[in-house]
């Protein structure tokens, strides 16, 4: 195996493995194609190590053994993560929910949310570990915990302010949701309307004995329907209000745009539309061997190509001035 091929294989292997830390949720890292490509690169590096250790590439080859060893450590760490690491998991829960994460020795706390936090989409998930420490997973960031990367994926959400015709506040419940007492809709299901698939959710207002189905229209989806004519290009929700027997009440079908109030089926509904975080957990290479391998690779390359090389006796003799 030539030196140039081995160097390309070593650098390519490092790039492929470190990419798991930059794009942890990519499913390709857990496929046989990725594992096969990494194995081929490792074989190329190992072939050069065998030749260089026998002195077939001179002093520079001996120095490159450190770099190639580091590359092999990186490759084995990446293969272990890709083959043995769990597939990416997305956890979507309602505000106020606690989810145990035994693999991380922690629990995820999904924060309570109000209308402004839903509109701004800036809620942060808290991770409380068994040792008592707390980490926040911000809306636009990433946290590493051992061999796991934690990210936030914003999901469409709406905070529903419901009032009766006199303006008195109505409690919103979700009998079929992950949290019974919550005014935040996460639209876990979908419905077909006019050839479009729309996110949907349901809630109830027990005080007035109503069950409400909510269908989310994004500005793009609404632009091609009658919703666009009613609310313009704003995001909106189509509400269908049923009585206890499941029949649509008089005037029970209507649209409310983001931040606007509409009287539908005897209920004043004002949605604040935005996003609420879902937690995305991905397996990544173990940090300690990855750091050790990276240091070995960089140090070996510097030692081989930037560090002064000792001259052989024949080179020293040829450099001496000749007597005339």
C-alpha cells in the first residue's frame, strides 16, 4: 500500500467519523454501506502500517505509524458507534412532561409553555442527571452527553386561549393527548382536506361540553384554499366544534388566524401558532478514544512532514566539503 493512498484513507476515515458529531441524526451512519466504506479505509491504513513497520517506507514511514494508529483508533470508534449505537430517537411530549432517559442516567423535562413562548419557539428542554446536575438543550443548539448528541427539533404547535361567549376563561383538556390538562396542541395526527394532508389535533372544553377538532393551515397550505381568502397569508387553524354526541354544533365550523380571535360554535378561540421543541437523541462516537485518535493522527502527520528529519550517515558524508 503506497503512502499517498494510506494518507488519503486516513484523512477520509477521520472525516467520515467526525462527521457523526456534526450531523448526528443522519440515518446513513447506521447502515452497512457506511460500515463497509469505513472498513475498506481501515484496511488500506492497516496495509500501510504493516509495510511501514517493516521499514519499507524509511524513517518517514516509521513516523507515520503514529498517524496511522490514530486513524485506526478513530475508525474503530466510528464503526462501534455506527454498528452498535442506537438509531436516532425523537421524543415529542406535551409541556410539563418528564421523560426518563435510562441510557443517559437522566430525565428530560419538557417546560411549561405560554402563548409568547409558543409564538417565539424559544422553549428549552432541561436534562437533569442522576448526579444532580442540569443541562439545557437550547432551541438552536446541541449538547453532548457521553456517547449521545442531544438536539431540539421544532414541531408545529399552537397555544389555545378558549373563552365562553361572556369572555370567561375555559379550561382546555386533551383526553387523548400525552398531557390531559394542556392548552398546547402538537398536532400528532393528520387529516385530508381538499387534497391536502393537514396536521390535526383535538381538545375539549368540559365546562361547555364541547369537543373541538383543530386542523393547522400553514401560510403555504392556506394560500390555495378558501382559508387564504379569509385570513390572508397568515398561519391559521380550522376549528370544528362538536357537542357531546359528536355532532357539529350550529356555527361550529370556522377559522382563526394566528393571534386573532374567532367565535366558533359558541366558543371564542384565539390560537397562538408557533413551535414547541421535540428532543432528538442520536448515538455518536465515544469522545475519549475519538480525541486520543485525533491527537495521534495530527501529531503523527506533524512529526512526519513538519518535524526535521535526522540525516543518515551517507547524507552527512555527502554534505561535508571535499578536500582538494
